[in-house]
C-alpha cells in the first residue's frame, strides 16, 4: 500500500477478529517503527508485550476491542524536561510508524491512553523515569469504521511575514 493511502485509510480499530497476528510480522513493523525521528538518537521507545494475566488486571471496558495482541509503548525520560518531552514526541512518531506499517499489511491498531493511569502504570511495571505513551491493541479488523471528518488544515494555517 502506498504511504498516502495508508495514512488516509488508517482507522482506530475498536473491534478485532480473534485471528492471531504472526509475531514475525509484528517484529517487522516494530523494526520499521524504529526509523522514527528522534533528537540526539536517544531511541527512547521500549515495548512491553502484555500477557493474559497482566491484561486481565487492566480491566479495560472493551478489553481493547478483544485485540489478540496487546502491548504497551513506553518512552524513557531524558536528562532534562526538554529531553523528556522530545523523547515522548519521538515515541509517538514510533507508534504512528508502527500503526501505518501494520495497516499497510491489513492489521489495525487501537491506541489507548486509558491504560496509562497511575494504577495501570503500576500493573504494567513502568519505571518512574518512563512515560507510558499508550497501550496498543493489535489485530485484524472485525469492523473498520468510516473516517472521522477532519477540519481542513487550510483553517489552521498562519502565514508569517
Ligand atoms: C495519544 C492517543 C490516545 C488515545 N487514547 C484513546 C483512548 O483512550 N480511547 C479511545 O477510544 N481512543 C483513543 N485514541 C484514538 C482516538 O480516539 C482516535 O485516533 C480518534 O478518534 C480518530 O479516529 P481515527 O484514528 O480512526 O482517525 C487515542 C489516540 C491517541 C493518538
């Protein structure tokens, strides 16, 4: 799939098929995701695959759309507040790279911040010096929603002299 098609057709998936997603494929998308821009080459992202016992403790209302794979993406803080913010931004780029790589091969994702509460950080064993960027459900879409309309960027452009 062409990159523009992937960007435009991607949706947040909230209902997944139970079909397994090959681990090799997931690794290939994660490797692709590491090409995300990151200042000072900090490569701040880390990925936790979430097993069934841990997942049950999260008590998410839709169990992340019954995604067959669940993972958390965390971002290591830097030495300063600026680095912490830049690292979180880089890790968000990593997540979207992953989302688009998966989508281009027919697999959807549910990026949820619901799992990022203090209680869930504890369940996911996220160290103090890491941001929890999101919990990602990954799987083949059962339902692909219509696109949610976006405001044209033309309404959000300022031209400076
Ligand atoms: C940082 C982040 C956190 C999100 N957290 C949630 C969430 O907790 N629950 C949820 O239903 N969707 C969550 N989403 C998905 C958005 O709701 C979704 O992207 C938005 O509705 C637009 O839909 P689309 O991705 O299909 O275009 C999150 C997205 C991002 C980027």
